[in-house]
C-alpha cells in the first residue's frame, strides 16, 4: 500500500499556531503576575504617601489675630500637601466638643485645638486620645489634658514687654483690662506684667486704678470698663489691654472723651488697626508675634505626629496635672520707631495699609 503523503505546509502552520498559543498563554500569565505585583506596589506607595489630615477647631474668629492664623494655616497646609479641616467654635465650649467629635469621624490624623476654655477643652482632648489621635494645643494651652505638644509664644514675656513700656513712660495712674479668665494665656501674660509692675505698685509709684477681666475677650466689656473709669475722678495715664482688640475698644471710649492720644495704650497681636494707631500716635506699643513662624512649626509638628515620629523639645511645663512638651517663640515689642523693620519688613501688614493716612 502507498503511504499517504504528509502535507508539509499544514504541519508547519499547525506548529506555528501551537507556538503562538503557547506564547499568548505565557504573556498572559506574566502580565497577570506583573499587574498583581504593581497593584501591590501601588497599594504600598499610596499607604506611604497617605495624605495627612489635620483637624483644627478654633475658639473664635471674631478677632483679627485668629482670622490671620486661620488663613496662614490653610496656606501652609496647602504648601505641605496637608488636608486641613478648619472649624470655628464661636466661643462655645459645647460646640467645640461637638466639632472634635465631627473631626474624629473624618478620621483625622492629628487634632489641633485653640480652646474656648482651657479647662472645658480637656474633654475634647480626651475624646481624641481615646481614638489614638495626637493633639497639639495651638497658642492656647488646654489644662489637665496631657496634650502631645503645646505651641505658642512666650506669654510671660509678652506681659513683661507690655508692663516695661508703661514703666519706662513713668506713668502714675494705670488701668488694666485683661483678657478672658478662661484663656490660660491671660494668666501667663498677667504673671509677666505683675513681675514688672508689682514693686512700683507696692511702693506707690504707680497707682493701679482698677484691674478688669473681659469675658471671652469681648470688646464691649473693654469699652464699658474704660468708660466707667473715665466717669470717675481719676483719669488713667495708661491702659494695659490684654490684646489689640481690647485696646481698640479702650481707644473708642477715650475718643468719646476727646482723650485719644493723651492716654498711653499698649496691647498685643499687632492687629492692623493697632499698627495704624501706632503710626498715628494714638497707641504707643503692641507686642508683635510672628504668626507665620508659629504656623510653619505647627504644620511641621503635626506631620511628624501623624507619621508616628517622636517630638523632642527643650522646654516642658505643667498643665496642672501633667508635664507636657512645649515650643515657645519670641515676641517683639513694636512701637513707631521699629514698626518698619519688624511688622512691615516681615510682610505681616502692608506699609500702604499701616500708613493709610500719611
């Protein structure tokens, strides 16, 4: 019998088909392995580059100081690629606690708090710590709460600078309008100026007419206290105000009695209106606190805490129960002689805004 002839062409085509199928299967297999590997790498990469989320609850936004802080913090957070959620408690303790609850539900990595009340805010800190969220006490200290970090300016020195200005002017009759008793900064500022004023008051060189406390830093109360003093038989030679907002209220009361520029005014925070009064001669001095530096440190420290890094500080202080880590920045006394080389040079305010009438 004759054997059938093999079709060489068909054999070659069949072999090629089998080879191609094998190649396709191999490529598909390797591609699948590659995709799975990259999917894993992408997950690791996303975890490593997880966006830091910071929750910030402010005690108030009724003062220029806190409006500036809020704006600078937002800008600095954007610069560092941080998600910052900002809420305003409007000086309401309960609202601030509810805000912290809301922020924790947003799965924040760090809580920054400017307490409405330095005692009541301890509950808010406790809520965060129960969730394992580190807490930064921003500018105002929360007492008895064991926050992870307290960042502020040297408030004791702020008070000293204010008092020293008054002493240098050799005033006799002095009125003091403190800020809120619920703000721990107020107590530290008072300790600062008391350290300077006490010997002068005890010796009789300075007559302390009255010392008031403005609830929640309300300007209305500062205006009323100044007006009540002006109605009495003793006219103050100087008024120490807890901040520039209270100094503005005192200035308004003095203006109604045609005494603006005749009574020495000192404050703190370098509000724009205060700087305008300084160059116009109706406020002698303000304490300038370079907020941009404070903001930068706050965001950098928050990122470190979010990443689980340990923060070391040279300074610690008691919050009433615990010794906590602190970072304090230096305040600067500013009057007409150095306003250009400090506030304006730093870009804190524009020269055209400060010298609006000149």
